[in-house]
């Protein structure tokens, strides 16, 4: 077995991840996957409602065993590395 350390990941969304779709005019909110101590994030889905995106975020984080405090820690660690889309 290797000495690989498993980094935590979480799912995150907020108002700033909403963009207006040119074709429909709807605001679409992106759910992103953030890995601890890694710059950037990956898209994990798009939702036409912030409430739906937040619900998906909460469910996925619960499945991963990630608390709201953990989410804030993981996102902050990624920001420290430089938050850019991968």
C-alpha cells in the first residue's frame, strides 16, 4: 500500500456562481466540486434555481460526510492555492 493521503472534497455553490444563459435568459447556478488544498474547481452540475443547487450541494456533502464547517475549510484551502476553473 502506498502512502497516499486522501484529500477531502466538497460541493459548493452560491449566488456568485450564477450566470445568465444567452439563449434562454435564465440564470443558471453552477454546483462545483472543490478538492482540499488544490487550486480550482470542477463543474458538478447546473441548476436553474439557487435553492435546487444548494439542495444538491447539501445532499452530496452529506453523502461524503462533509459538514458545513468542513465545506468552508475546504473552499478556503482552495482559495489559498488560487481559485481557478480546471
